[in-house]
């Protein structure tokens, strides 16, 4: 008779944390990181106890400061503080030159691949947007590892639905530089829709519109046959923005039960991971893109006509 098979892990693996996949909302003004633990999505805090981290990187004579670390010096050191790098990823110099002239931080030099010029450790150094993005994604990785107490090397990252191929490749490359394998890039509105559906019991069929009004863009929607409007993106906190949406959709249709700044990150890992884990956190869900990216209207420096 054969001895029973020992299903326990080898001694060297006992007590070792299971591999963790994080979800990152790489926002224009703020970043957020979440993790799926025991079938639950947790938003991870940085060392200051904040659930979101500013999307900026600063350089001075002694060190590089990422996120919340550089807020105190941003006013005095504006020329060496890079922000809104998400708007520049995967774009040409001609596309971003007008943007650079409208900002207070350092100008960008024209070259085969345009660059930032920062004064760092008493020297002028050139940086490409993808390098700055890698620093921010690396910060999210550090926050996750500090909070979870284990190495993290896989992530699901949200991007605007209107991001083109070059922009998506730039995000993937930045993540690779930061030491992260990208399991999937998920559209921000898709992730927000998943977050809204999480832990909700849907009794009757309903059409839910997700209005992603962040600091970088606003996607156009139609109100026909829409039962509820979920607001995500930091700019939905602005009273005037809410008033306009209430006038257009009617107050009863607006739903603010999800955290505007965390919803996108919250929905990223479940969309990619939970089906393969045999875990289902929401009722059957179908997500449609209302308009293709070429019809999207942007608010900011990169406006596109409908």
C-alpha cells in the first residue's frame, strides 16, 4: 500500500506569503494602489496614511522625491518638479509643446525623443516621460510591498480608453522599468464599472453610465436609456461639475457611493484575476464602451473634436 501523498508545501515554502497581484490607478494628478487578499480588494496606504499619492516627482541637490514626499518643496522648486506626466506618455514633441508652455515646471527640449531637463545633484539631467512614469509606478510598488510585507512583481494598470497603442506601450515599458509585469491594461471606465458592481445585488436589469471626469479628460456620453450615472475621477468633487451633471441627467440618477479617486484602482485586479481564482464578487456584468476613443472629448491641453 502506497503512503499517503503529502499535500503540504515544502518546508522552505511554508510561511511564505502567496504571490500578490496589485492594481494601480495611474492618474494624471494622483495614483492609487490596491491588492486582492482573501477575495477582498484592499486600498493600500502610503507611509503618511494616505490612500492616494500625488503623481509628481521632484529633484533637488541631494535626492529624488516621489509623490507625497515632494509636496513641501513643490512651490519653491517648481522648475524641478514634474507632474501630469501621464498626459505626455507616448506622444511626440509637436503634440506636447503647447502643453509645456502652459506649465510652470521645466521646459522640454526637442530631440528624437523629447525630454525633461532637471537640475539634480548639482547637474542638469535629461529624463524622458517614460522614466518619470517608471518612478511613479515604482513608488506604487514600494507602497504595496511595505503594506503587504512581501515582494510584488505583477500588476493590472488602468489607462484611459482613449489611449493609443504608443501610449499603452509606454505604460507597459514604464512598469517593466519599475520591476512590474503587466498582466493587463484595463480601461479606467471599465475598472470603475467593476468597482461599482462589486458587492452589489442587482435585482432588475439596469444600464449604468460611468462618467470618468478626471484631471486629464472627460468622455462623452448619451443619456438615452441610462438608469444610473456613477461618478469617478477627482474633478467630480467640484460642486459646479455635479450641478451640471444633475441638470443634464437629473439628480436621482447620480450615484456617488464609490470613492471617486479609488474606484478605478479598486476594479482593476478583480476584473483580471477573480474569474481565474473561482471568486465572484458581483452579479453578472456586461460592460460596453459608449463611444470609441476617436469620438471622445477631452478637457485640457489635448482637446479632440467629436
